[in-house]
C-alpha cells in the first residue's frame, strides 16, 4: 500500500519558518518531497499532522491557500497511486515522483 502524509520539519533557527513536506511510503521505502510551503512552528498541529489555521489573523488567508494547494496535491498523489496500482505492475517511489511532476 502506498501512502502520503504531510509532515513538518522545524527550522534550526529559533522562531523561523519550518518546511512542510510530503512523506511518501511504498513497500517499506520512504521518500520526502518538499511542498514548497513554510510555516511557523505554532502553525503546525502535530496531532492532526495538518496546518493549524487560526480563526483570524494576518496569516489566516495565506495558510488557507497553502492548505488548499496541499489538498490538491494530496488528491493528485492518491490518483497517481490508484493509476499505478490498477496496472498491477511493480513501481517505485521514483516513478511516483516522476508521475507527479509529469501531470
């Protein structure tokens, strides 16, 4: 089974934005791919593995846009997984990554 999870890697610099990335898992292999989005540590909900969007504030709209972009990407990842699994042929995480960039 192939999975994709959203993960957060905090910055090594205090109070700086960390990186959001996708963690792809397939047949006991793991690949990390950056989303290109960065958030502050308090904007990450570790228990839900999701962006913590505040009820209001200056970054609310930006975080909502990030979340929409991420949701679209996760949906694309799932479509790629389904397509590759449908053919019943072995595939690798590199092939999954290449398929994402080709679509």
